[in-house]
């Protein structure tokens, strides 16, 4: 097993983190704070900083940023909104609630957290193919290129379609019966009706089998200047399995289980979405959807594993549990998982087995709780079920 001697002659434990997105970066940064050496292995060969849409900023994410030593304050982390507006399908405001919050972007948080991991410890284009156990104190990641790396702990932070979970766990996500159409529109290109109805607020509208929300987020290069930001919208629509499979098959011919990126939605489904927007959405939301040149989509899925730890392997973030997006908890859950891991690993009175057991109990409960809340919210919004 590979180890490193520190200046005080104590062995430094090494964690192998599979997945270089937010969950992996949260985990890597927090383990470093606990005195561990970390290496992150990302399957993509490209930078990830252009991926994803909007995120509602939660306290757990701010705490990870602060504990990582990044000098940022709330005002620099996103766009503030003061009110939540709930529209009827005809455009009349049904409810107006004072509810200040901050909306940020996946890209902004990713770029901040990426600075906490040195390039020498962040490895791109590394696809996990197997996990081996050379001895009782180690775990080895085997990659598709034939390389092998051994550490004390292997963390599956590789998201919704986790390779680590597929290799070591039987539980897999289940389709919830609806998808999310998504889009980002430059603030400077927002249609007049959308500017009037939606700009500066966190807005919602519901209809039969339809629920949409939207808010401003940082713009390209994490620009927070008014006029340079993006309007992020998410529209949930009930679709059956056959429709989901057709939507998730992109213009490149590839069929995806979970997420269809920007630029790959077939023209027929764009037309379908635009037609439904005209029929179902209030004017502001209708116009913002119609002005979106490259919408993308994701299937809503449910998962909460019964255990997040198996020996020296653990799951973190969406690899372990996928709360429905209505909870606004996916990113904050990954941050909470990482914060909890840091806390237990700093408890030197426990061995690694007991540290992970304590972490597992609390984090599994968190995942199950968020799953229950998310399913309740989604079933009420989309299917009128309690």
C-alpha cells in the first residue's frame, strides 16, 4: 500500500476518490483538512467547469468553502433574490412570499473547490473498471487504461450513475415518472414579458403534470454583474418510459439513462416542448422557455442505499442517495457527507472502521430522510398524490 511519511514521522493515510465533480471535490478538500492525502480520478478527459445549471446555495456548501480556506463571502457566491412568486397558469400571481436567498451555479462552486486540489492530485480521463483488495488494510482502484492505484480508502463520489455503486452495491436508481426540461437564457436576452414577471425573483408555476421554477444565476465566467447573468429555469413534466427513452436519445444516437446535455436534444422534442410551453405555462415562463435555443433534460430518479460503507469503500453524494430536485438538497447533501466525514476522521480515539461506522449511520439516515421528503413533494406536485 502506498503511504507517505510526514515531517512528524506519522504515516499519512491516502484516499482514492472516484469522481471529480462537486462531491469528489468536497470530499477531497475535507479529507485534506483531516490530514489525509487524496487523489481524485475523473472519468472525463475535459474540464468540468461549464457543466450544470443553477443551484440554490445552502449553508452546508458555504461551510465546506469556508473550511477549505477559500476567502469568500455570501455576496460573492451568487445572485440574491428576495421574493418567491407563485403564478397561476393564466399569469396571475397566486402567492407572493418574502423569502430571501442566494442562487449560484454549478460552475462557480466547482471552480472555487477545484482550487483546493493540486493538479498533481486531480487525474482526468481515468475510468474505473474494477476494485480489488490487496490486503485487509488496503483497496486498489483498477482503471480502463490498465493503471492501478492503492490507498487506505476508496470513495465513490461519481454521481447519479456511479461506477463504484454498480461494482459493489445492488441498489440502483429508479425512474420517478417524470423528467426535467432545463434551460439557461442570458439575462440580456430575456423576453420583455419574462423580464416583467420573473426577473429578480424565485418564481414557480404549476399545472396538470407540470411544475416550473426559475431564478437568476451567475453568468459565463461566473459573472455576477447585472445584465451579464443567466436565467435558469427547470420544468418538470410527466412522461412515460417510452417517451423518456426517446427524449434521452440524443442527436448523436447515444441513449442516456439520466441526463441529456445541451446541444443534443432532437428537433422533434424541442418542438414538442415548445408546443407544451404555449399550452401549459403562464406568459413569463412560456416566453423564457420559447427563447431557449439549447434546452437540455434530465430524468428524475430515486435512490437511497441502505449502507454507504462496505469495508474500505464508501459512497458519497448522489452515488449514495439521489434526492428529488424539489428538495434543493443534492449539492448540500454531498457537502454534508463530506463535512461529516471530516469530523469523524478527526476523532483520533476511534479506528478507521469505527469512524466509518459512525459516519455511515448518520449519513444513511440523512439520505433516507431526503428521499422521503423529495418523493412526497414530487408526488404532490406532479401527480396530486399525498
